[in-house]
RNA sequence: GCGGAUGUGGCGGAACUGGCAGACGCGUACGGUUGAGGGCCGUAUGAUAAUUGCAUCGUGUGGGUUCGAGUCCCACCAUCCGCACCA
C-alpha cells in the first residue's frame, strides 16, 4: 500500500473539522493549558516563517492535550495595517475586501497544514466586532487619564505618511519600510506607558521562562537611571533650567550648561541679541540632519555659545550656556550639565571649546594626575574641590548632595526613564478609528460607549497623499455632539495596529462576547498564556505593549493577571543559502509547493527536525526529502507488519528474549527522551531523531526475527507507541496508521505514554577502560558491578594488562556504569 | 564602545550532571534487488596512511584546572544579533 499523503491529509482535515475535534470550553475539572502563537498579518500567503512558528505551537498543543490538559489553541488575524491600504491605492481594491480574501486564503493554508486550532475562536482585529473593543478600551484608558493628546515633536515616516512610536523607529528608519524618519511638530494621541515604567521593569524578573535576551532588551529599552533633578537659575531671567544628572556628586565641576538645539527656551534667550541669527542657523541645520547622523558616536560634538550664563546653585558660579548637537530633547529635560573632568562627552566638548576642566573626584589611590587629564575620570573616588563635601566618598556623595539640595530647595533625587509615552495615532485609514469628537462648544468629547463601534466609512479616497484618509469622508467627519447636540467633528486618525494586538490573547478566551471585551470567569480560567511562540522582532514592540496593556487592564479589574505570557519561545528565522528568505532576494520556498510535493506532515516534520526552535534553520530541499523518506519508512513498517501487530496482546514477561528486551529498552528509552525533549527542553529535533532510532530498531528487530520468533506483544507495544509519539509532529499519517491497524478511537485521544523504568534497567552494560585517560578497551559487565569489581575486571583484561605492563599503577578511578580509568607512570 | 548569542565532519545538527566526540538526518562510495532507471535494502563514511593497530591527531586559537575537558576557569579571534553621545 502506497503512502498517499494528499488523500490522507484531506481525509483527516475534513474529519477534524466536521467533528469539531479542537473545540474547547472551560472545564473546571481539568487543568488548562493556553498555547498561543503570535497571530499573523494576513499578507495573502503563508511563508516558511509562519509554518515554523505554528508547527512549534501545534506540537506543544497536541502534546499537552495528550498529557491530559484542557488546551486552548486559538488563531486569528492581526488584520489592520498599511499593506491593505497600499493595495487600495495601487489596485483600487477596498482594504476590507483585500484583507478578507487574504484571510480566506491563509485560513485554508493553515488548515492544509493540519494545525489543531479551535476555529470557533477566530478573530480579526479589523472586524467591527473586534475593533469595537479596541475603541472601548481606548475610552477606558481615556477615562483613567492613560490616553491623552499633546503637541510634540514626533517621528514621521515620509513614505508611510504617518507618525510612528519610538519603538517603531529602527536605526533611524521606519520599522516597516526603512525609510529615514524625520521629525514633525504635531498634536497626537499617546498612551501613558511611562506611568508603568517601574512596574514593567520590576516584573521582568518574574518572567522566569522568557529568553534572557528579550528581558535584557526590554530592560535597556525602559532604561531606568537614578540621579537628581537640579535647577540652574538663568542670569538676567526669571526662568530656571532644569537638568537631570546621574552624578550629582560632580556638580562642583560643572563648567558649562548645554541645551538641545530645539530646547523651547532657546529662542527667548537669544531674542534681539547678536546670537539670534547664528542660533537660528544652527537650529535649522540640526533640523535637517537626521537623528542618526546627528547623534551617532562618531559625529563630532558641535556646539554654540548663546551668550547667556546660568548659576551653579551649589557654589554660585557663573556657567556659560550652550546649545549642541549631542544633547537630545527626547531624554531627560533636554539639558546637560557639563562636567568635563568626569564625563567623556563633556571632556571632548570642553576641550574643543576651551572650557575649564575642574577635577572634583580623585581616585582613591591617587594614580592619576587630576590636573592634567587626557580623558575624563568616570570612576568613583573621593570628592575634592567640592566645598563642604570634600573628602567624602563619591558614592556617598551622591546621597549627601541630594539631601543638601532637597534641604535648600534647589534640586531633588529623581529616577529617569528612557522609555517615552506610546504614540498611538496614525494618519492612516486601515485601523481602528479613535473614538473622540471635537465639539465647537464642548471641546473634546469621547464617543459614548453605546455608540461604539465608530465604523470606518467606505466613501474614502485612497490617494496615498495628504492627511488622514478619514478626513476625506464628509459623512464620517461631520456628526453631532452627544453632549449638546450641536455640530461636531470626528477625530480622523486611527490607532496604531499594535493597540489591537495588545489584548487579543484576552479576547481569545471569550471571542464572541457582545457585551464585554471578555468575561472575567473565562479570563480567570484561561489566563495567563502558558506558552507563547513568536519571532524576536517583537522583543520590545508587541511584547512590551502587551505587558503594558495587561497591567492597565489588571488595575481596572479587567484582567486577572498582571503578566500575560508565562513562558516565551522566540523561534529563529528560516534561511535559504544563509540568508533570510525574502522575495527581493528571490530565495523563497513556498509552503504550498512543498505541501503539494510531499504533504503537510513532511513539511512540519522537516521544519522541526532541521534545528532546535530558537536557532535559525537552513532550508534544505534534500533534508525535506529525508523527512519524506522517513514517513514512508514508518508507513511501510506499520502497514507491512500490522497483521502481526493486531493479532496479539502483550506477551508474557517471562518469555522475553534478549532481542525482545532490547527492543523494549529502546522503546521506553524513546518514550523518555521524546517526553522530556518536547515537554521540558523544546528540542523537537532530538525528539524526532529518537523516534527515527525507534523505527530503525524495530526494523532491526523484524529482520533479526524473520524466523517467526518475534514477540507480537512487544512489536505491538513498539508500533502503537511509535504512532502516538509521531502524532504531534505529523498528525495525519499518525491518525491514518492508527486507524489502519484497527486501533480504537483516535490517536490524538490517546494518553501520552509513560516510560517503564523497569524496561530501562539493563542486566549487562558496556563500560570503557582507559589508561591515562585514553581508551584502551571495552568490557561488558554486570550493571550492578561495584567499583571494586569493575577495577578487578578491568585490571584482569588482556588488552589492559598489555597497556600497563612494566608501569606503576598510581591510581584507579572507577565510575559505575561508565568507565574505569587506570593512571600509570 | 556596551550587552547578548554562536563557533563541533563535505552539510543540518547530537553529546542533559566533566566520563566512548560526531547520535539522527543529508550527501558520498560500494554492493544487493531491477531488463534499465527510480525506489527500496545492506555496508562504509572526521582526518592521517611503509606499521589498518581499540595507532596518532581532532570540537575557532592559546593557556590552565582535572585521573579525565566540546563541556569548567583565564586570555584572545571570528561571525551574527541588539543597543549606541541616555546626561
């Protein structure tokens, strides 16, 4: 009988669907397991990265199910986003139509791979039923003051024609299209993620089963630093300049104050002076430079004295005021106090502009000539030239100086974060409209909850140019104020798609709820996600936003957990010829093509066998053939021996021959290896190789017992367990074989096997004998042999006698069940 | 510059607690089956070669600890990834 994968896969997929095999409900008597993979953007076609991501998830889901857990394994679509809009611009297809047809295609592709999704929980973020809740949550954020609008300098992608959050600017370019990002002064909506900075940071330590790499990236992104906020009075003005410093202990060494060129006070300070023109020019020049070229470490420090002075509040000293390229308006207060003796950047700046370099910290061992520094001394030491603080250890100095400043009212201790508030407005059409109105009388008014969803209008022109596309729809923009009934205009920006994906894992627990985003009883049962799988590219973006949302919802009493994902697995990329598969490089392999040629089971098997999940996987056509060969081999093994398999129960234990015992040993060792490799180590590649070894051993057993002496019970035990263990990886063929040999029920309903420790006990084992650490012989001895017995046998062995003849035995090391090492001189 | 990861045959990768390096798969060679090809089955496959011997060398490089190191320690090299004037 031939292995007709196409027929088999069609048959089982259909059966799984009609029987609703993967539908799950809450069951208080069963322990739940929430298996989730990052849902895809419906670009139109599944790629190998998806196949890998979802194959990993499916193995875990099926494995956990067989282990008796009530497994929820949902799938949906992150279906808002720019490509749909571009399709509308380029081809005149409405984004909704384009998106829906892509979803239909990809859903079929996912089904064609035989993944065990509960399709009754399917959601699409672009459906009004879903984005109603995106908008509803926005309103809750708004009520709590977690959503606010402000005018500020924001990142603008000229190609996507929209603003971007800080997290979406990668190397100075747009996260989507890599176009260099510019700055724009705009009024935009933000989520107050900075309010949660400390908690987001603290709770990283609770995420024990997240990759260290991702945790470090998040910590760095949040960027907490401790220091002080100090006010410097501007001479001749009422205003003060606030400055953040992590080194208040060096404040007596300040010899300049440097502002970001775009600092709001600057124009006022130079107005009507000889500095006005040069400053204007300087600011203009900086504006045109990209963030990246302006702030790269290589760029030379460039500044301009603006003719004003500030007063160091600690010693009353006059300090010149500059603007300079390396000071960013984004971080701290957009001002830096220059302490050249103890900060390398300030040192370079001071050297260039001939500013005094005043040492205020000296090393404890006085190894450096502090009066002739050739670079900044940034380490700790003892305070000098610091008035009352002289002689103090600089670490203590930090606390003391802060105490002093607080007492005098000139400054205070302060924790600063690098994290900025999350900019969520987008000047695009294909996103959830922000549910806000602007009334001539009442001002800004949130849309009442009962009026949700604010539907996307269909009469919009897609030009790809100009303002938010929603502003082109008259029927959308003009509305009435719910407060006063007067005329009002709608907000025309939509929300960042990352908002939609920040709570989808909660919605999956209750996807069809029309009255609430999700029911607490359901979220309590299913949350948190036990295992999340996705690419590292979301290490900061999606994973930080989702954590933030979950915390806000927790505080609102809408989420039962503070952290959404207990364990995270970031899978590696799929490479071809050493590079990431991409259309532009022309090195793609389409999943459909592979499925057509070898079937889904082979595709899944190969992608899991090729490398451990977190590592990159090099695609290999020959490797795929190897996986296909293996499935054929197992197919033949079962179909050719199944009559024997079926005709008997397990043979009596006492009649086991050496061969029988050996096969049973291999079987139970395989069960042990596969169970721990899937369940604990996520090393699917080694789990699969263990199954391959079992198949090889079974063939070997059949070959050696051609004469009919085989133990049918043991053969049956080996083959049935083999099918069960194959089931999470290649579910169709496992199901078909299970049915073919006439086993009861479905292979997927079988309990995951337990290994029998008895079967793993060997009477005799092979040990190694070494002389001075070098292999000199092998011995088969009783597994129970003691150290002394092992030594004795080893020393009596012919080969060993030869090797040690005429030498003195210094020491003998015997490790039970492993080896004997004889040290001679 | 800082942080992280990775370096093992011709290739993808195993080796879990320091104990036979190279499991499993690919590729290759030879043999069998076949009219032939494919498929399948078997054997071999790290390098070295006047000594086919449980020989010597061998896990990026150099040192160290140990009876014993791919694994632990120190120094370095290479590649990849993330951050990058963060005050």
